[in-house]
C-alpha cells in the first residue's frame, strides 16, 4: 500500500482508515445499498476522495468512465496531493496513542 500512487477501494471504514493513515489519494467504489455509500459521501464532501458510484452506471457504461476517472487522477498530481492532504486530516494520526492513554487512565483509576 505504501508504494501505490493512487488507490481504488471499496468504502469500508477499515479501508478508509488505512488510506488516511498513509495519506493516499483514492477512488472509492462504495458497495451499493450499504453503509459504504455514506462513508464515501462523507469523505467526498470533505474533498478527500473521488467516488465512482456504480449504481449510476450500467455494466455497458462502466468501463470507459471508470478508466477515465483513473487516468485523470493519475495525470493530475496537484489533485493527488490535495486528496492526500485532506484524507489525512480526517483521521487523527495520533489516535492510537490517545486511545492507549485513555485505557491506561481507566486502569490506573481502578487500581
């Protein structure tokens, strides 16, 4: 994942967290009629990802628009940088340390 220039992914939360942690520009293809559509919409609203909604496309019309979206993102490094910066802002980079501090605080209070 670390060496990829652009990611194509579903929009599950664990995938989004990984992309945010690595600061990777991404095109999301949310699973239709699922929570992934809400995840993708939120990240898109924050200008952190591109989204390709397959509900809006028929199988016959899927390949060319999708290929163009990939090509456009690969060609525009400024857009890649913008997405990368914005996705990193959505998930705190120090969240593991913060969670560990809360757990330790709870444990110390119980001792």
